[in-house]
C-alpha cells in the first residue's frame, strides 16, 4: 500500500502533539509513505501566519520529518492539479482537495482523520 500523509498526520507524527493510532503509526512505518508539496506549502503558510507553532522553521521541519520517518516527497503535478476540477465540492480546503486529487491520480491512500476527506472517491485510512 502506498500512503499519502495529510498535513495534520505529518505534524502529529513528527511532533507527538497528538498520538496517532497504533495501526496508523505501523502502516506509515511499513508502507511506502509520501508527503505532498501541498502539505509543505500549507505548513509554511500556517507557520508564517503564526497559526502553527513548530520547534524549527518549515524549511527544516518538513525535510527533517521526511528523513526521520523515511517519507518520500510528492511534487504537485499538472494531472493532479487539473483533476481537482472533477472533484465534488465537499471541502473548501484547497490543500485537502489537492491531496485527494493526488491520491486518486497516483493510486495512494490518504492517512487522515478528516471526515470530509473520507467522503471523496479516494482511499483513506485512520
């Protein structure tokens, strides 16, 4: 199974701010897991606005978390960006919509506790 971590999942994994369910933590450790550039973008915006506190700036936090947990980087590609227009309007968050689109286009399972994301035609787990 190939996984795509939601932004909150990456933050909680890296900071321990909230515990991840054991099966989620195990799946991340055992599977090929990725972090989208959309997640890095969202973290950078929230950090700059002061709505996300981290012990290090995003340009260190994201690569450090990826390296520590063996997570691959997933760039935003044109096919995924264009696929967003095919999604139903269930969620106003553009970052989550990109993650859903990337999951569909690339055959990934989104690791998220977000009940709105689970309503899209993408595989999810939590």
